[in-house]
């Protein structure tokens, strides 16, 4: 393959627009070629902004001159579209989760892998320069034996109610990123225990979800993990991780929007990021370039179908722990995690 990887983008909601901008202007090895959304006005805006081709159906997207498809449509369509793209001979990048139904996810992963195309899931933290550098040093042994992992993911404000109703819940929508990070940085997990509460909007208890949660992990290597999540932190968006080892400790904690401090008598302030788009401008472009590299070289993707399934299973264990009020033993298998 010569030149940039030509990607057709399906879905022009918030994540789709982020990927469209990166593919059109920031990615070095991938480019935006064609876009599709059921909202024709959204297609028209991206076509006008980036000078690409727009189509009115996913089937027509697959018929255009593209090498791969990036899927950022509503979650319920991910699995079906990923399989259709793979069967059309297109490499597949898909936002998480692949499906809210485990069996549908398993079938989709098998179907895509049977076509022999590259298949990457959008766990963007695996491509952020801070997390990548820290994890490489951990895996090189510089941290020593891991004792504790602590990671937080807090949104400034909760999404709209209609999104929450179809999100799969806090554990599958938010905690899943921290669970993937925990596996990647500290190793496989053997037990999940979760506590959740509704503190910002008691009216949302009717949808069977929480807005604040703490998850405790036990790793196979004896280490412990603590995850805290909030949909309504209020002060800004924060995503941080700390790993304690026998030789060193690494902390990733970078919520500042700009690298300056404003000082006035008696106090100092720094502007904070408001959301994940501001926090991860490099990661979202890097994950698409890494996807292009995997396609070009035939090397494994950094976050594939098996990683999506493992994180899904762990998030399911957390949700079960919260509902049942008990720790859930988990066992790593060749096809995700078996829950006790």
C-alpha cells in the first residue's frame, strides 16, 4: 500500500466529528475519504468543511474508493457494520463498545477475524503519549513488582438523558476504559468488586444506573487496583492514573488545558480541560495512524477484538458486583473473562 490509508467514516456524531477532523488535518498516515450518516445535514457539513465525498448509505460507503472503515455510529449498530465492512474486504476501526450484547460481540469478532482484515477498537488511552511512555517503562521492568494501581475517570457533566438510556450504564460506558487500562498496565484481573451511587440526579435511579462508582480489583500477580468514576465532577474533566511498584511509582495526572499558572494575592489557578476531546487531541490522531500502520505492515493492532471483549466482561462483572453486593471472581480465558 502506498500513500495514506483511505478511510470511510460512518457516523458523524461527536466522536465521528473528532475523527473526521483528525483524519482530514492531523493524521500522518491515514486520511478521510468518504463519510456517511443517516443525518444528511451532518454529511453535508463535513463534506463542505473537509472537501470529501459524502454518501447516503453504509452500503454505498463500502463501494467507494476506500481501504478501511471507521465506525462511530450508535452502539447498537457497531457489530453489524463491522461485519459488513470486513466482508467487503475493508479493514475496520470501531469505537467501543462493539456491542452491549456479549454473544453479538463474540459473533462479530469471529466474523471479522475470519475475513483476515485488521480490526482495532477505540481504546484511545493506549495511544496517549503519557500512558504509552509509562506503560513501556513498566513493561521493561523499571517499576519493579506492581503493588497498586489507581485510576480515575471523571466527566465534568453528565451526557443527555437519551444518551444515558442507551449507553449500557456507567460501568460499560465509562469504567470500561479504566478496566482496559488496568489490564494493559498491571496485568490480568482475578476479582472485581464495585460500589455505585446516584448523587447528582436522584431522578435517574429509574434507569437502573449510577453516576458515581468505586471499583476494587485484585490482579493475578497479587497487586490491588482502585478505580473511581464520576459523571458529574463539576470542576472539569479528569483522567489520571498512578501505579506503585517496588522500584518506582509513576503518576499520570494532566488535567490542565494550558501549561501556565495564574497567580493573584493568596491563590493560584490553572485552566482545566472540559472534556475528553480537549484532553486527548494527540491520542485520537495517534490511534488512527497506528491503525494505518497495522494495515500497512500486517502487524497486530494495539487494541483488538479480544481486548474489547475482556474489557466488556470486566465491566459486566463490575455491574453485577454493584447489583448483587458481592465481589465477583473472574478468570481470564482465551475468549475474554469467565465470571464467577
